[in-house]
C-alpha cells in the first residue's frame, strides 16, 4: 500500500469527517474562515427551538432513528410495514437483504428534488414533494417489482436490472414531466446503473447468497463483524465497497474519495492536505441500515460514532437561527456549486455545530449520548427544525443558501 493510498483510506471514515469538521469550527471561532462568522451564543436558543419541534412530533421523547424508514410513513400509516405484512421471507437474513436493497436504492435517489417536483401518491391522492415524495416513489417502484429480475420475487433489487436502468424508466416511476421536473434525474439514473454494474462485478461482496444485488452487502458486513457491529463500520464498508460508483470528483492514490472536497483552510502535513470529507449520502444510508441489521437479530453499537449530516436542512438551521452568518450577505442571492469554498465551509461547519447542539440538548433533557444519540436528535429534531425555519423565512421553504445539485450529493 502506497502512502497516498493509506492517506486516502484514512478519509473514508466517520472519524475523519468529525475530526476535520471540528478543526474547521475551531478556525471559524478564531475568525479565520473566509465565508462565515460563527455566533455560539445562539446555540442555546437554537436548541430550544429544536426541542419545541421535537416535542411536538414526539411528546414522550420516544424518538426513532433518523433514517429513510421514517419517510415511508404517510399520515401515520407505515407503508413499508404494510408491504412487509403481506410478504414472506425464509429467514431474517433474507428480509434484511430486501431491506438493504430498498434502503440503498431509495437513499441513492434521495438527493434534493427541487422546489417544483411532486409525487402524486396513488393511495392518499396527495401531491408530496422533496424527500418524502422521493421515498414514496422509490417504495412504489420497489413494491411493483421495478428493480427485480424475478417476477415471482418482486421485493428485491437485482444488479442486472439496475445496470440497465434508463432515464425514461426512472422518469416514469417518479412521474417526471416538463411540468413536474426532478432535479438531477440523469445523475440519479447514472448512479443506480453504476451501482448495478459494480455489484455485478463484485460477487464476493454482493453475491455471497444468490445473485448479485445491493442487499448482498448485508452478508458482507455481517461476515466482517462477529455478531456486534459498530455503526462506523457500516459507513466504512459503504465507502470502501461503493466508492467507484460516485461521479468522478477527487481521488487519491487511486482511491475515489466520494463526498470529499477541497478547502484551503484545512491544512495538514500529509497527502490529505486541503481535503474535507463529508460523506453525507453514505452516512444517511448508514443510519438507514441500522434497523434492518437490528431486525435481523444483530447488535449495532457506537451509533453516535456516525456524524451529523452535512446537508441543506441541518445547515440551513444554523444559518436561519443566526449561528452562522455569511460574511458577504449577497452570497445568499445566488446559487453555488457543491465544490465551492463557501458550500464546503458551510457543510463542514454544520457537522461540527450539530455535535455542539446535541450536547446542549442532552444537557437540557438530562440525557446522554447513549439515551439520546445524534441519530435521534437529527430525527427529532434538527432536520425538521431547519425545514420549519426555512418556511418561516422564505415563502417557498427553500434553504437560505442555494446549492447546484447534480442529484448525487444532497
């Protein structure tokens, strides 16, 4: 292994995300960042606002994990639970593979939908946008066997089907029309095709039990861990095994770095100088794979080893609450590339500030990281409060800073 490869692998972890985010926050508190000022005195009032939103949704504070499974609940009805109630699997591992299949495809389709797109839910008749609409569209495609190669087993995702998925098929499932545009449609289809091709080409990872499928990663993770699985190990497996599917961005020592970007303030003495890992979609997926692993009878520990998610709802929370302020307010008036210095700085500070906010919330509730992990604070929580503040401040509920998305980041 070369020094460059070793350095690259060091960035493929939750620990690397958290460490570099805390470094960025420290620089910001010293006034050394070019784009944002930080006012920690407003963390307390932000925590109070998050708690108010949390108590409204979860009055007893019995909060589930932040994960894709929450988006399958519509008006109190759990659509996935209803689907599985009619399904049969030979054992818990088989069900876990199916749940991995669905979670992976659904999360990879979960980048920002844009303000215009809506999914007309055939059950409720509602037009549902953003993450919830994307979730239902992907669930309905899964339930209808759109990703299965076996007509007798629709609730699965086969690599050979994904590898052939075209934009028209995805557009049909997501009801995309000129009047109902979905941001990054081509990027989403390309990402799923890349996932299918990768899984087909790696049978030792994705086909340990039957034909190649994304859900085969369940067997791989279980095989690498003896009964008890640490949550950061889920992320590490995703980053190492799925790294090649992401659009070409940064690589180091031949290793694709995924959701990792450059920022001049992040100085180190090794080959990772200037690099900031965030791994938002992969961490969102890691959170979403915890419950299938638990339902399979395995233990998942160190859930707080994962970090907060560097996306526009959590980031928008801190901007709209005043914790983060643009040095140049005019920057809020234009869209920014995901790799821009401003967006990288904003997303990285979001990760560090979520840790700060979580500590304040736990103190107010007299709870600790074990009883109230970050996964529950996000769900309660910060993501929902970010949306509430956005709607209060802007008629369309858009985030305070606009990011140009290709359908593979947020």
